[in-house]
C-alpha cells in the first residue's frame, strides 16, 4: 500500500494559469481539483451535476440569475446541478472543486 499525503500548498504553487483546474485526487469517481481564479468566468450550468466549492484562500463569488453568494476562506458551498452560475473573484482566490469525474466537460454548457 502506498500512503502519500497530498500537500495542497505545493500543488497550488505549481499552478500558473487561472481558471485551469488541476486534479489532485480521486475517490469513487469523484475528483478533487485545485484552481486559481481571478476576474470573471462565463455564465454556464452543469445539468444534474452538483459541485462543491471550498475556498482555501481569498474570496469566491458565484452569481446566480436570482442573487449571489460570497464564499470566504474556510467556507464551502454546494452549487446545485442545473443552476445557471457565473463564478468570479475580485482578487486571486485559491479554491478546491469537488465534482464527479467528467462533469466539467460532459455537462458544461453556456446559458443565455
């Protein structure tokens, strides 16, 4: 058995691009991804796929058609599948995403 600790700070320091998630672990078809964000992302939705956002550093905002949430360091938020959303950050934030494998590609569609 290989017991290996995943150092999140080391993994984050290797990420140079914004809005480009990096898979750091998997369990039962669920992926744990680290991402650095700054500025706005596009309006989109993930049909039937809930996603978890855990803020490790900074603040993340997610706009919805009927309001928005602010997620601060040490907080998490579950975005329900099918909710049109637009994530953004006013300053660089470090976030862990938890989602089913393939969710970002198979269910990503821009909302109008």
